[in-house]
C-alpha cells in the first residue's frame, strides 16, 4: 500500500498580509502541515500541486521552506499560476527532482509502486493553464517509457469544464490534444489537479480527473451564468490517495480540531491517534 498526501493552493505570503484582503493563509497552512506530520501511519510522500505562494517572491518561498520542515516524508513541489519557476527552483535547490529546464518544471517520480508524472501547466503571467506542443511531446515520451506501469498524473490546472460558469471562462489551452493523448494510455489511473479550490471528480479521457480542495479557502459554488469569481471560508482540506491492490482510492481530510473519533459500537471516544486527527 502506498499513501500519497496531496496538498494544494497554499498561497503562503509574507507575514501580516491577507490574501484578497481577507484570508490569513499562513496559520491555516501551518495547521495543515502540523496535522500531516502527526498522521499515523505517515504518508509515503506529500505532493504540493501548485499555488504554493501568493506573489511568487523569493521571501515567500523561503517562508514556505521553513513551514514545510515538520513534514517527515519526501515532499514533491509543483508550480501553479501564482508561482515563479525560477524562484521556486532557487530556494528549493536541494529538491534535485526539479529539472533545470527553463520552459517547464515537469518531472517523473518512479520510486513507488504507482508511477507519478508531475506536469507543469502554467503560463507565466496568466491565470489559466496550458499544455503546449513541447509539454505534450514530453508527456508522450514519459507515457511511452512505461506503458504497463500504473500512473498518476498531477497537474495544477484541471483540463475539464466544471459546469460552474465563472470557473469555466478561462479554458485550459490544449485540452483536446491532451485528451487525445491520455486516451491512448490506459495505464493512467487518475489526473489529480489543484487550482479550483474545491473537490471535483469527472470521467475524462478514459480515466478519472479530479481537483483538490485548498489548504486556505474554497471556491464558492454558483451556477448563475453572470456570477463573478468568489470564495468562501469553508474548512481547509487535503486528500490522501491510497494505492492498494491495483486500485486508487482518495480520501478528503479536513483540517482542524473536531470532536471524536467515537466508536460506533458503544459511543466511547477512541484515545489512539488515527489517520484523520
């Protein structure tokens, strides 16, 4: 069994700053990291799938580096549209998996029973995502290299439409070419993304595509055609992906102090540490 913790959209920022004038992100991230560090059993690895910081500055990445220190397992970082590739690479230079390639920070993790492809989908200076010809060629090469190995693709930007009008105004560039490619490789068990600040699942390209909740704030659900982008202070959350018996199961874990757990048999409180607390 392999346990993969996925955290996303941390938006770490300099002290005394509020994201969008509202959200004090750093304490929320610190609480999530502390909770992850207490999990029993520990995840085999943590994937941070983009928007690691708010403004892309070196100082924010230095702060993020110190905030991630309590984690006891390997951490794999990916850029999102709030990130700055060069600054990320500079501060996390000891993360040798990060490639030297200047055009995209995509890489593969082959150290576990399920293969993980980290696909950089950012377009500097833009909020939307993209898979261009260079990244598509790179991804095809990685899929061809291990056609029978179960594979999990991580991306920051989801390539699917959500059905929420304000979320779908910025379309993922190259989504049809990506869909055509993924359809040819049945070893892809999941495409797991961030960016949307909400848990979603859908059938896409012959597999399952999903998005993660955020560690700080969640996107509001509003199906009104003319609604503007909005967020709500629903509880922070992350996911634990379990690869077991050739199957990938994902569990959403909310961050915070909640009463329990209690045994269903007699209502008595369980004292031992569990995965959820």
